[in-house]
């Protein structure tokens, strides 16, 4: 199962990002701010330090909320997953090593430990128990392609899309 979406040049936008499965729209990311001051600061600094995201299905239901909880120090995000409008679980994502080449993040969800790993100039992988669940690629046209490699995760497409977006668009 393959999903694609195009990134905006300026990340701190509240315009929806449409995610497609083939030619059909699958879901949308909506950026939002908790207050006007954080929005103004992001605009002035041209950063994405204070923007938060909601992943919504086609019916407008929240599937995931990604909120910036950075204090002093490393970027930190709280990710909250929903199913049928009911909060299921929350977990934290944190930039483990901002000075290291490549990407490496670990987080716990529903009792399982997941990893996102990416070496420079290569795709990123979502890994559980040593097996790759999904792949994330960004091409030179700022087009994201997420491929779910494990058929058991087709039903968890919102989770996979949201986790990659949280890390690479929220922290990176």
C-alpha cells in the first residue's frame, strides 16, 4: 500500500496537506497553533517550532494529533492516536541525537517498541522487532512516498503515516 503527499515550502502553514493512495485522497494533515503568539513567532523566524498537526480521515475525524511540547533543549512531540473519535494512546517522540548523521528514534506504542531509522541519502524505515513495517522517501520535488511493506499494517495506515509525518515534518 503506497501513500503520497507534497510538502509545502514553508512548513509552518495551516493549509491542509492532502495524502493520496493512488489517485484517491486518503486523509489530510491540518496545521494549527495553540495561540496567535506562537504563530507570529513561527512566521517571523520562518521555523516550525510551535505548529501542531491533526491527521484527519475523509470524514473529518481526528486520527492523530501531533503537538509540540518542546521546552528548553531537544525537540519533543506528544503524539495522540484516536479511533472512532476516542483517544486510544499517547506517546512521546524526541530527537535523540541532533548532532548525529542519519536519523534514529525510538518510541513505545501499545506496549511495543518501534524505531525509525534512516541513513543519509537513503529511505527511512519504521521497524518493529527487527522487521521493516514501512518505508518513507522524500524526492527532490518535495514529494513524500510512504510504502507499507507489512500487510498486517494496512489497517494501521493512519498510525504509519502519522508517525513518519510527526518525526520528519515535526522534528526534522
